């Protein structure tokens, strides 16, 4: 068994708008080859592979990876909604930790359709049915809309109602995130924003969610190579980054208490606490994070769920600039989902690629100084939240 798992290679393609993208197998192949090159190994060195995606037929992982190589290894397809990429990474890490393999691959990819996410299968039970029913019981007069808009829109309203915060905090987060994207060549959207522009953009779910406070759909792929300490040592992988701790949490009965719980605050809190306990650290030890900002309101509530600030303290954190360069934390230096878009299966592994790049000191103009520990938060409603802690031993 390996005591620590190393990330020795990462790769991704620049995400693209739906309709302007390559087929998923081409995008995935490019990301995997980039990760292999980054690691300095060949596909023949990979002993197991895990492929995360949501919108695709069975065995898309094989269709993508067969174009990289056909070596007879196990290939496992992973669908865990928006946390599919980090779920694939978690399974790859577990395979190495268990001693079953020395080197494993996680790849995530997605071809998205334009517009807001909605159900694909209308002839069977929706996996979000229980969440939607609970939301209806909490807020029977809630506006109509797609399930994601209704859930995250209700959470935005609940946060403002609970704390009395100025709703402009959601716009300030969007402005901060887009500013970070200016330095990321992988960002799909890199035009600067102002608070007024964000708040005056079309309201997509009243009263608080505007179009520029919602991440757009995009298509793309990302990959990571993980291995044992012995494999990394034999390879001479001097740029390896350790996965110090990792946990996945799902919903509990407590998650149904209010709209903020319904969109993953409890899962986040539980997974984060497990990671802090495993690593023997607290949020105060972290400098840089990539978190799941599918809506800017979710970034705000996640600050508190991860313990970056006290309950009700997100407004002060934002206004003091403690979520950006020069502050206590740098949140989403990549520009996040808000600037890269959100190809569901690829998002978690794109977050991994950014944090590994930061810990190597190779992020160029977006480099966060003095990074030793970095945290990743990837959320999927329905539900699963994966929190991963990276660092140097």
C-alpha cells in the first residue's frame, strides 16, 4: 500500500462554447496526451483508468481512451453529476492507495448543449426529484425555472434573508473571478466586469441571480496521472504534488433543512471536516482554493461551509478582499467555472490541473505566492461533494 499518492501529470484543453467544440473523444485524447507528456510517461505505464462524464452513452471512456492506446487495462466510467471528474480522481487515488496499482489515470470530459441545464430523461424518475419536492415544500410559491436555477436561486435568497447581506456580494464575486481569468490562457471568458454590469445583466431567477452570476455551459476535457511514492521516486518526478487528504460526502437528513443545505452546504462541510481531520490542518493553513462556483451565490455560501469565514461572515470576507490576491485566500485563481464554463465531467480535473500548477510555481501571471497547501471543492447535486487537499510532503 502507498502512504501518499502523487499527482505527476496534468493536462487540459481550453474549454469551448457548445457548437464550437471538438468531439469528446478528441478533446479527451488531447487532455490525456498532455497529462502523459507532463508526467514523462507513456500510456503503457497506466494500469487503470477512470473516465468521468455525464452526458454520453455507456463506455464513452473506452471510446476516448482507445484512441490514446489499447493496452487492455480496466477502464471505469464514472457519472456523479457535476462532481464526476473529481470522483474519477478519487477512485484513481484509491486504486493507488490500496496497492492495486502503482499508476492510474483520471480523465473527465463533456459535450454540453447550449442553455441552462435541464433533465435529459423524461420517462423515468429524476435523481433530483426529492430535492425539488423538498424545495417545493419549503417554498411553495417559488418561481418556475430549471431545477438548478430554482435550487441555487432559492439558496441565494435564503442567504440574503438569513444574514441581511447586500446582494451586491454576488456581483463582487463575479467581478473578482473574471479579474483572475484575465491571466489564464485556458479561460473562455476574460473580459473584465464591473459590479454594475453584473447586477444590471438580465435577471435569470428573481430576485438576485443575474446572467453574469451563473456559469455558462461549455465543452472540454482535463486529465491527471496519479501514482505511488515508489513510482514517482523511480521516475524521478521532481514536480510531483501530493494528495494529502480527500473525502466525498453525500446528503444527510440535515441537508433538507433549508435551501442552502439543499445545494450542498452540508455535504461541503462534512467533506471538508474529514479532509482537515485527515491532514491535521485547518482552513487557516490554506492559501489557494478552486471551488465550485456554478453560481456566485454558491461560492459565497461555500466560503462558510469550508470554514474560510464564520457563519454570516462572507460579506466581510468579500469586502475586505480576503478572497483574492493580497488577501487571506485566493479563491479560483483560474477564473473558476464562471470564466472557464462548466463541462460537467471535466470541471473537477480542470480544478486539479490549476492547483497542481500553482503548487509547482508554474502559474505565471496568476501565481499565488508562497503556496504550500491548496484545496479543491467540486460539487454535484443529487448529490456528491468531493474535497481534495494538495500539497508538498
